[in-house]
């Protein structure tokens, strides 16, 4: 499971790192060292540049897909959901069931994204009373591109010209953890390497079997871990100090 992560890079840095063609954001998100479910997050996706909810190619020649940076809400809300509150329970999508779960199946075929992160947090249960948090991040200090899905949900109670009519949400795809990280927790986010970003984001690639094969054939993540303060346990705590190594707990693995 991935239930918290850090995302402190500025919008301009992400636009350059991901070679984004269109800045689709309307706001600069503040550096967040304790990203929690239901928060707004940056996402990179490729789709025609049309208003949310409009049909792609509506009214004439189809618009060409372009790589965009967007601000989405973490916690996927399926288009058919009656209540957007279900998103809080859909922060992760297991790679093993992407093609089976109705909540994720269509998005996996058509709406894949990347969720930029500096790293994520996971908790190691030393005993029934103690859980030691770890920060897991790219060893080279680069950006971590987590595989994700995004979806559109329409609030039918709002007017068509209401900017809140459409809610765009996302989820992080997870897989079994690599051996050295599995000591901490048995799940981890799927990391997409830069040379595969274009293929992953391309909405024309609708063959889910092919996409699953790409994920299964992905190289090692290049992630490492170290213990951090239990301050990260509370979503009320934030700031770069949460990333500082904390060796005070004798139960730490590394």
C-alpha cells in the first residue's frame, strides 16, 4: 500500500523534468512532505487539450494528445459512482487486479498517468505496539514517477458552467515489494522509468495485456529506505524535517 508520500518539487521543475507540452494547472501547489489521501497532487498525463468532460474530437477533427501537467485529487472516483466519498477508499490500485476491478479497468486501458514524488512512506511493524516509519526514495535523488490512473466524475447537481461540475481524481498503482523493501512492507508503488513514460502515457495504447507486460518487465526501482521520525504518522505534521533520518529507534531495519 502507498498511503503517504512527499512531493516538494516546484511546478516549473516538473514541467521541465517531464517535458510537458501544456501546463494544465491553475495553481502552484505548496511543497508537501506529508501528502495524504484526498489532497490535491500533481499528475502528468497525455490527452487532447479539451475541457474536462468534453468528448475528445467533438465538433470536428480530433485534437492531438499532448502531455500535460494537471492538479488532481488523490483517491479515484469512478465515473459511475453515486458519491465522490468513495475516493478515500481507492487511493491504491493493485496491479494484479487492474483488468478485473470495474473501478479501474477502463481507466487502465485509457487514462494512465504519472504521479511525481520525492519518495513515499511505509511503516514497519516491529511488534504489536510499535510501527517504525521509513522514507523510501530514489537512491540517485531524482524524481520518482509513480504509475497511476485518473478518472472523471460529474456532479449532476451542479450547473454545466460550474467549475466544480467535474472532479478529476487519481490512484497509485501498487505491486509486490522488491525483496529489500519487502522487509518493511509487502507492497510498493509501481515506478515507471523515464524511457517508458511515453508508452505508459499514450492513450492510443489500449491493449491492457501489453501494458501489464510492460509493468511486469519493468527494471528494478532503484529505491532505498531509511527510518524517519514518527511525526509523519500525523497528517497535521509537515515540512522538510519529516525527511530527516532518525536512528533513535532500536527496531529500525537499516
